[in-house]
C-alpha cells in the first residue's frame, strides 16, 4: 500500500509539473475560466499528496497515525473528485479531445484510488491501531 500511495503522489506531482511547464500537455481547453479553475487546485492537491506521503511513512514505520492519514487522504481524494467531475460535466470537458480523455482518466483514477484507500484502511483499522 505504501508504494501505491507514493505512486499516486508521483502522478500528482507529474500533473502539476506538466501544468506549469507545458500546460498544453494536460489542459483540456485554454479559456480563462478553465485555467482559473485548475489554478485553484494546487493547495488541495498538495494536501492530498501530503496525506498520501504521511500515510506511506506511517505504514512503513508501523505508526498508528497511518489510519488517520489514510482516511484523510481518501476523503481528500473523494472531495477533489467531486469538485473536478462537477466542473467537467458542466463544461463538457471530457469531450474535448485527447486531453479531455486525460481528464476523465484522472477523475476515474482519483475515484478508484480514494475508494480503494478508504476501504483498505477501514477493513484493517484494528490492525493499523494495534500497539
């Protein structure tokens, strides 16, 4: 699980590197509203990445705080999924070429990983909290 969390963190970092270095690699459109919307995500994505890294560290070092960080990260991912999907649906982002498909894949990965992390953590909560 720790490796999965770190891989997800690397994907978040790769997205933001692409957004900042060569926006056309990941941007679905170029309108001001879209770029302002995307520009509002770094803090939330940063929080998600912090949760994932902290959970990974706590899992590797067998700290009970792992449950907290897993639940916080899973919840953050679901929240980000909801915000992103609603905007994408309202603005037809998924139908805007290859980068629209990239956005859809990001949304599906965010949902899938968030649900997976929450379920994995919850079903192992007793073990994660054991001294």
